[in-house]
C-alpha cells in the first residue's frame, strides 16, 4: 500500500469484502485524479462510503486526491529515472498512487514512449468528455459550432502539460489544418473544464464549441500500477467496479461528463511527439 500523493482534498471510500459488520482489516487504495474528474469521483466516494458494509472482516477504502496529470506523470517518470519533457513540471510529492485517472490516454502513452510503463495493460475509461474551443461571453457571436479549424484563432497552451492543447495539435496535424495561434484566441478545453469554470463563477462565462474536424473525447482512463499487493489489487478492482454503477453514471452530467464509450485505442507515442515537435517548430 502506498501513501497519498499530496495533501489535497481526499475522501475515504469504503467498500466491503465479506459479510460481517466489523472491520478487522482495512486496505487503502490511493487514487490520483485529474482536477476535472476528481470532484465527481470524490462525490461518488462519499456516497459509497456511507452505504458500504464490511464483509469477511475486511474493508477497502480509496482516497481520491486531486493532482494535475503532469505532476503525476512527472512522479512516474522520476521513479523510473526517465527524462520526459514535461516543461519542468515538479513531480507530485509523496509515493506513487495505486490508481491514476488522468484526462487522457495520451498521458500513459507518452510515458510508455519514453520507456516508463509500470502500469497494467487494462486502462478502462471511467467517463468521457467532449473537447472543443472555449469562447468567452462577449465573443460568442464570433464562434459557431463546426467552424473550420483551419480558419480559427486558437490560444494554444503548452501541449507538453496541457492535454486539450495536445489533442488540438494532433487533430490539426491529422487533418492538415493550420489554425492561427494567438493569445487572444479560443482556448482548447474540455466540457468538464468549462463546466467547472462556469460553476465557480470566478471569471467570464465560457461556451464550448466544437470545430471541424472535431477533436477527440477525453477518456479519463483508470490506470493502475502493476506492482501491488494482492489485497491492494483487490481493492483497486472493487473501486473500478463501483464506477460502473448507475449511481456513478447519474453524477456525470453535472460535471460536464458522460458515460464512457467503447474501449479506446492507445494513442501512438510517435504521433504525440510529432505534434509536440510541430509546436516546438512554431517557436
């Protein structure tokens, strides 16, 4: 069992293994989740904890911790002694998590491309979320659904640490499109990110529009580390199963998320790197 990554809000998620009412043994599964998926995981965790019952005297808890995906990736890279270009992002403090839920499969794919792959092959998506271009209020009349990506002005973020910007670059590269890049343009963002921004009411409201060609979905994969004890392995599987329930699915729309679709294919690390190289070439 490993320790929680960072002292960000964690929630204990209790589940049962057996059929007695007293916990004689407890195992904790530590989950590092990207900021836009962590809140719904945490809400689900609280509900499940309240309803769970121990069985065979053993209880499973899962602590959901909010960690930027670049920080978790940096932690795995550092543990492997690998040099992965993450724009000098500091590694998340503490031990590595048992479960990592980043926004996109591009994160574990990038690590695998650099020889960092301490993960199980199974990476089920736990939710899905559209990607697009976030446009602030006051400019909505200038943004139309399905607008040609090649005719769009985009405020690109650093794709080494921003998965939405990386997805836009990969989409543009695949389509042979050449958007204009300017700090005043629309920002690549997920529906979950836009929902969180608008709910917080801390800035100008945003609207998400999908360009043409459309950007891929974020998959929010359930990435598990292979080097775990049998007890933690069982806890990891129980937590994964809880995310397949109707009660979890019912929470997703409020967070700009929806049910995961078919199992996605792993992105090609070479294509990811080519898109990042294109971005470097612009400078």
